[in-house]
């Protein structure tokens, strides 16, 4: 997604990491905004296991 970011006190527009989890019916189940890479895959995997 495109959105406002900040770095060293300066604001600018840029790509904001976002993850969408879509269920088997094609509906969005969960959205993670402003994703940090560390441990994110584990968090998404746990949510996928809860979809069943």
C-alpha cells in the first residue's frame, strides 16, 4: 500500500508493507499493516492454522 512514512523525523510518501490473508471463499480474513519482517511469517502461519 502507498502511505505516509517517517525516517529521521522527516515524513514522506512511500510503500507501506501490508499483508492480506484471504480465506478459501475469497474474503479478506485479516490485514496486517506496517509489517515488520521479524517473526511476521510465524504470526501469519499461526493465523492460517486457525482458519480451518
